[in-house]
C-alpha cells in the first residue's frame, strides 16, 4: 500500500483553482496550522491556487495572524461560508469590504451540512435560523452585496415553516489529529476536541475529493487500536507531520494533559475572579443554574459563569457543555475556548448540535452586543465588526431557558463596588439597548410566542422577556433607575415592580450557593410533564422584595 506521508508543501500543491476547501478547527483547537501555512506559502510564491471557496464552522483563528487569517488574500479566496467570523478578522474584512462572496450560516448547520453532504443529501432541513438574519426574508445569511446565490430557502411543510440549507461538495478537507499510521488511520488522543474531522473527511471522500490530515507523529503500520481511530485511513489521502510550533493543542496552550483527558486536575481550588463587572454578571447568571442541569456557556462574558460555579463549589452539580463537543468538566475561555478540563466525554460537533437542536439543554448563557425593546438580540454584526453567529442561533432557538449576559454599555464604561453597592465610574460610549438591533441573531417575539424563558443580565440591572417586550425587573444596590438605567436606553422598557438584585452578588466573599438548597439534584428531563414545564431546582436569588423601586414618571425615550 502507498505510504501516505507527505510534506505540507507536497500535499497542498494538489489543491486546484476553484476548489471548495473545508478547514477543521475551533479557535486553535484542531486547527491544521501547518497546512494553512503551507497554502499561504504556495500562494505568496506562485499566486496559486486561485478562487477557492472556503468552508468553516467555527472560526479557525486567533483574532490576529494565525489560522485562516493567513490565507485571507485577494485572488486566493473567492467565496467563504463560515459560522463564526470574529477570530478571522482579515477574512472578515475581505467580506465586509465586498472583496469576496461571503455567507454567515449557523455553526451547527454547517456542521450538519458536512454530514448531509457526505450522504449526498440535497441539504439540511431545520427550523434553525427562522426569524433571524439567516432567514431568506431577511438577509439569507449573505454578508455583502457581492453575494448573490441563495443558499437558504424558506419551505412550508405540514403548515410549519422550515429553512432548507443547500448542500455543497467538498473538494479538499483539511483536518487534524494526533497520530497516523502509513495507511492514513488517524487517532486524536492528544487533541482537546474531535470536531467535524470525520464528517468533513467523509464529505470530501464521497465527492471524489482529497483529505489531508495534519498530525504530530507517525505510528507503525497496524499498531493503532481500531477503537481509537477517529478518521479511518480509507478516507485519508495524505498525512503531514507538523513541527511542534504549528501543532499546539490550542492557540494558548502547547499541551495540557487535562484537556486531552490524560489526567484529571482539582478545579474547586482555582483562583477566584476579581470582583469586577464580569464577575458581577456571572454571579447573577449563576443564580439561574438548574441543579443537575445540562448547560451551555457561550463565548465572552458567559465564560466566567463556569469560574463562579467552581468558586461556589457547585460545578459537580452541573453538566457544562460547549458546541465544540465537550460534555462535563470546566469549560475554558479565551484562546482555549472550546476545550474543557476534566471532561466526561467528547462528542463529534455535529452530534452535539443534534442534542442542542433537539432541545437537550436545560439552560444556556450567551452573550449580547445589542438588545432592542422587542427582546431581539444581535451578536453577529454591529458597525464595521463582523462577529458571526457561531453556535448562537442553534443554541438560543432550541433551549427552553436563556440568560443573555453582558455589560450594560460598551466602549469605555467603568464601575466598581464600594460598601456593597455598585458605583458607575464612567459611562460607556455605546449603549447596548438600542431602538432596533442592526441584525437579528435572536428573535425576541418568536421566543416569547414559543414560551421560552429569557433574562438579560447586566452588572447594574436585569430584564425579562415578556410577550409585550422587555421588562425591567431588578437593579443593583446603589443604582438609580432613572439616572443609571433608563436615561441610557433608546427605548422605554416595561416597568412594574422593580427589586434590588441579591446583595451577595456585590460582596467580596463567596455567595454560598452550595448551601442555599439541600434538595437532591434533579434534571428537568426527569421531571417534565405534558406541559413541558421544568421542575429543576435553582440556586435562587433573594432580591430585597421589601424594597420595591419605581421610577419617576417621564415620557418614553425617543418617542
């Protein structure tokens, strides 16, 4: 049998003009950096290949130079179809400048498209994306005016609305693993995630395409345990051994045995977060965590909820998950995002999305960049910044209880805690509570109609989604409703009885969540009746119900 081991330059030399190239990776985890760098070298030296279509579910990048940022070059890329764009700003700039055709589709749907393309299905049929910018009645996922072809179609089936995402062939799949044998069998024992390497490889193989796998070492023929092989050699055309510099486990970590499951480490003794805005928000979100529940924590502000859960010694009562496929343990943030310490299991990314899309989550805590009076949320595109939806749409549309988390304002705001009260030091220049969001990533009215429970948590106040729109329900100690909240919003929320947020949030010492409830942990999947209502026990906050706050009468803002 032919030895499949090649150099990176030899392997990428086989990519042709106009090929559709998929790239695995979640930030830096599973990203085939050596292959991407070789493609960059080839284009710089030969101006080829040209006019590639690039497909990626999660952003394979560090927000600066690495990952797909390397190949964000005019002439090399003609079209890009991606789920998350924030960490590939050079590619996003080409899209925003109308230099390439570009689409932003839900991360989970792209993950499913790999699988469905491998099966030669016409596409993926789902309700994910209805009422958002992906809906063809809005933008259809198109990022700019250069992008004309429709990839998303609205369909009526049995009286219900569905979205149909058109399948695509994969000519070249760039994937990554740990160990390969000369026949191309790939294992992933030192990787932090499995991602979509298997599905993408199968999609390319069944399109008569190429599969190029980056690994860190070669084993002898026949020595790999079949039960550890993630991508079988029959799917792999070439194997490239990468030097250590381009095969870090994540962009922040060379190698952590805790990420690969080689060892387990104590996590309750991790350093506590400082008492800043991030921790205040994470603490309030932590009160919503259902004991025994299955949770998703999004990128950015929600990452800190895991740290608060660890500090409060309640992490063992939760199953934290990420769309990357991690089940259990402590999810990581920053350039380690997507990885987990002490994970219980790793799923392929498309399998994790199956679980999410089917309503398997008990609660999700996600970020928010803009919110309007109807409860719509935008995290995907604001101003000149293209962040992309990532897994946000899959998660937010299919989870019964949502908590959106973020600072009240952006760009230069500052606050501090003094004597158990929140003091606003400087107001942010950009209000997050706007008259109309620039792009709908989460549809508030649709969620209200479906009966989802939705909170919007900031360091200074909390809102709740009602059928009529956003309602202010809590404010922080030290915060004046008129001065610190309403005067900085572009709309007037519903206001009834407003109470103070739990004072323990604003104290230096831990809040004592572990001792608040002694009932046994219970998942709502064990306690649902026909009405689908959750009976999950929460670490309930205790707002000062004796102090009901009412704002003074004033006309609606911008009315």
